[in-house]
C-alpha cells in the first residue's frame, strides 16, 4: 500500500506514505537509490530531524511533499539541483532559512512554517505559494513563449526524422519477430501461430508472436497484453508475476522471466518440456513468448487462490479445511510431483521451489503445482538463494529428495494447521520435539482431532521421514504417494468395529517415536 511500480519492470516510481504515524528521520540515501522515483509524499506523520542534503540526489523527483511533520533546521540549498521538481510542499513544519533558488517553474507551499525570508533574486523562476499568487514577471512570460515556440519547432523536426527511421526499419523488425516466434520451442508439440507468412510481412501483415500449448488455443498477442490492465502480484530476482485482464474479460497470469543464465537453445528446450507436461495436478502452460527483450510464460489465472492463502485463512479462523479435503490436497500434490519426477530427466530438478504459494487451487479446489522447472533456468547456486527458507532441505541442493523434504513440510502444515511462511516456525524441528517428549497428540490441530486423528498418525509418520536431515533417509515421492492413497482407501473402508484397523493405528503411533532421523521406507 502506498508503493507503485512501473508496469513490467522492477522500478519503484511512487511512494505515498501519508498519515500513517511514521516517526524517525528521512533516509535519503536509500530513497535516492530508486532511479525511477518521481513522486514522494511523507505528509502528516511524525518525522523529525533535518531535511537531508542528500535528498538532492533523487534527481527524478517531480513531486515532493514533506508537510505536517516535525522537521526542523534549514531547507538545504542543494535541493535546487532537482531540475525535474514541479511541486514542493514543506508547510506545517519548524523549518528556518531560505527556500532554494529553483530555476524551473515550480509550485512551492511553505506557509505556517518559520521560513525567515526568500532569496533576493527571484525574477528568473516562478513561485506559486499556497494562496495561489505568482512571483513571475511579464518578461518571464515572453521568454517562456519564445522558448515554447523554439521547442515545438525542434520537436516537429525530430518527429519527422523519427517517422522516417521507423518506416525504414519496420520491415526488418517484423521479419525478426516472425523468426523468433517460429524458433521458440522448436520441435515441440506446441503450435506456433502467425497471422501471416514472411511474404505477408512485406505487405504489412500482423504477427501473433506467441507459441501456444494444449488443445485450447488462445488468440492474443503481446500488444493485447501490453494494452490490458495489469496488476503486479509479486516479484523476485528471476521473475515478476502479473494478473492481466484482456479486453475480452479473459484473465491470465503472466510470468516475466529475467536474469536468466541459459542460452536461447537451452531456454527453448526447457520450456518445451515444461509445456508438454500434462497432468491434472500441474498448472498447465498456456503459451510462451521468447525474444531478445522478453521471455514470458502465460498461465490461466486461478481465482481460488493458493494453498498458502487457504492455510492463512484457516489460521485466522476464516475458513475450515475438513480432513477429507486435506487428504485430497496431499494426494494431488504427491501425484503431481510423482509425475514430474518420472517425466523429467535426471539432470533436472523436479521442482526446486515447492511451497504452498506455488500450489494453486483449481475450480474444484484441486491442487495445481506451479513454478515447476523455472529454477532450472538459473545457475544452480544462484537458484538456491531464492528457494523458500522454511521449505528448503538442509543440504541446499536442487534434487528429487530436496523436493520430498519440501513436501514433508507441507504435509506437516496440513496436519498441524501451522503456517510456516506466516509464523516463521521451524516446523520439522517443533514436531520432532513434540514427538520426542511424547506429546504427539498435541501436534494435530483441533479440527483434525475432531475428524481424522486416527488416520493422521500414519501420515505424520511419513511426513517425519520426508523431513529427515539426510537425503538418503527420505523416501521417494512414489512411496509417499502410495502411503497417502493407502490412508485414503483405508479410511473409506474403515469400520469402528474392525480390530485390525485399531491395531494398525496403534502400531503407527508406536512407530512415531523412532522416525525423526531413522532411515527406512514409508
């Protein structure tokens, strides 16, 4: 809230933190590290101290509002170097001294302060105070009119020259776009569509520069995306995620990849394999776009949210997660991971960044694993830096057994009701401690104790094996899936009068005390 970024970039352009009871001093050095910052308002807070001289390094500022704070001291003369500043409000503070000698036309608001005076020479800039009076001279108006006519003439000449250059290179640019579209994910089962051949381009034909996967084809172009409403959902070192609503009301999630360290051929090969993976528990890739400037992955937007949002809502007691629903989520994730592990080669990490926020919920709330394969596009060491801490395996490697560890943490979240990303808890460590102290029954949350605690014990057993410290002590994902499906089938056939079921349940409880670091199968 209060922070705005440039669409399809990582640059902050606006900071509006008003009336938030913020105190402390202004850290101008940090603010001026934002190269695209244009709008800064810290009005109506409790900010004290001086206005930093280093604020003059924020050269892109056009609007600066520091009014209604507890600022004191003089207004730094160095602020006159802010050549782009058009509005400057320092009213309702305890400032003294002089207003900087700005050369450009600017709106200054400084009433109700203790400013002692103004510079003697004020004829070469326009000042508008809070009462709307100007300090400009008639000759200044004539000067600006002459300057405007000269500028307009130059702009027209530049525009004519730019049009000439544009039409000269238009044919070559379109031909290049067609070539990139055809080459993206060469040789896959995906379908590449263009609205014209290369001969058509010579005649001004339009190009659709996406490669689509699956049977259902979407007819949109990069222009459609760039002219549609886009909301930034999140970003990190290697990607930015946007929610985009097209003009036809279709909603897509667009992931823009950046800072990749793979060749174009390797990128195409990796994305080809991702796009061809089809499973009910994987978020399908709709389309991709690859060019020198952008690499985009397009998915259908899932309005049901993620497992992370579901667990957070449950922790806040806003929703319930019945035991059967938890079982289906566990099984769906395990099925998706098992499919990925079987389909990808040994050199590829099955996922690499498994966590609840990367598990989306479909229309029927079935789990859909997203983000699989993306970390394969980074250097392995760098990719590890962006794996989620609470779900990352101790060995810090991108392997199948590391994914099993991450899945084990998610299993523990579903069993305990605790949210790692929200609480920061080391969940495997806490559960192992509870089991070691023979407080195993206290591990499960209240809803689980009401509905499915008798079946939760064997799943807690397998979850603890998954989060074993050593990779060789963890089961394969196929073994985990087999155990989850066994619990689901057994629960359906369960009878309260069945002695064998009770005995099996008791055995699982006894095994709990030996599973924290003991090697073995599920």
